[in-house]
C-alpha cells in the first residue's frame, strides 16, 4: 500500500495522492516523520511534600479513637486550636485516598437479628399478648384506637378499651386495670414493637410486677399471631361498620363484639369451644357432653359415619413460635 502510494505521489503530488487514496495528509506527514519516543515522566517530588513518616503520622492521627469518626476539616481545625499544624485539609484527604479510606470512616450502626420469641402456655393467665388496631372514624383522617389484650391459651380477651388517640399512658393503665381485675399476674406479656408497647411506662409497670416482657421481631407479623387473628375476626364481622359515628359508637360496638367473642364465638383453635369456656375451665365438661351426644347419634345411625365420631380435642398448649414447627417467615416490607 505504501509503495503504491509513493508511485502515485511521485506522478501527481502529495495532495492528489492523498485525495485518491483517502489518506489524511496529516497522517501521511506523521508517518514520514514519526515523533521521537518519549521517556515516561518521572513523578515529580514537591520539595514541600510530607515525608513518608510524616504522612504515616497524619494517617495515624486521623484514625485515632478521638478523630476516627470526624472528617478531615474537623480534625484540622481541632488540631489547629491546640496549636498543632500537620498539613492542609486537602492533603489529609489525599492521604486517606492513597490508603483507601476516602469513604465513610465513621463506625456504621449494625443491627443484629432480633431473638425469635418462643412462648408457651399450658393454662390460662400465663401469657398475655396485646396490640392496637385502628378503626375508621366518621370522616377521613379521624381514627379510633382499639387496645385488646388476649390470653393466648384460652383466646379469652381479658382487657380492652377504645380511645381517640394511641398513648403509652393509656396502655399502661389498661394493663394495670386488667391484671387487677383478673386478680392474677401473668408470667409473660407479649407485644409487637410499637411505640406504646416499648414505652418506658409499660416496661416499668411490667418490671414492677415481675412480668417477663416479650416483643415481636421487627416487621414479622407471625410473632404476634393471636392478636393478628383476633383483629381479622373483628373486622370480618358482618356488622363491622365501615366508619364509626363517634368514639361512643366505637366503644359500644367493641363492648358488644368482645362479649360475643368471649362467650358465644366457637373458636377453631381451641376445639370449637368459646374462649370463656376454656378460660374458666368448663370446656372439658362440655366436651364430655359433646362426646355423649355424638355417641348417641352414632348408635342410631352408624351407617352415616365413616368412623366413630369424637369431639375435637382441646389443645394442651398454646405456642408463639413452636420451635418444632416454626418456619422462618419472610420479613414484610414497609
């Protein structure tokens, strides 16, 4: 290619040859006289630059316990205030970049995984769980707050109230009133991590009473299943209002519902007995009566049964996170 170009150039001249071959004249002349190879530039040492031992001393200073969480400008100013000057702020940043420490130097907050609550009750008054749910008021933006405390063994609602606001003070009062009315201090009180549940007032009350405090893991609703299930039952009631007319209306409805829930609602989790029956110890007698009725029905028409019928068992224990059955739920997103 270069030989052909040279022949054309000799006959027509450089400009015409470049035009015919599509070669830039600048490229042509650069190839004729290539620039001399340059030696790599040696790093220039500034006479005012810090010596290696001085740079190490500045880095050690910035990483000291006193300054490890401060930016270079703060360190520079504080050292200057004590009469010491080491280098400029930009040099401090340069030293950090050279050592790979130009990012966040402060200690980062770490949040270890919360302990999985494992609670078991084999009788009433052992483990209470409580929560607060919102109920829509008469107009948009107005909410009422239903506080509900449940005995996990019997599912009996041992205490409740409906308030216009959520507050730690009212939560503490309700727990105190509930324990006083029932006359028995529970072994454990479980709740999620809402502000009222983790408040100092509620915590101090439980400490004073010698009650063990238990809390759900953040954003894991399965850690408070009894309260969640009870609230679902509440809001799926056919007469649950879309909006309550007033606080008095909300209190009246919840009073009636909780009376129904405790004394009439047959709960599938406790052998289709009412919470009151299990809570106050009449469930076994009722189960025996059910067994007699089923036996008589079987005796009359055994062909109607695949096997001899028996009334549902009453669970002997109630768990929050039974380790033998627990599967880790996926954390919920906010």
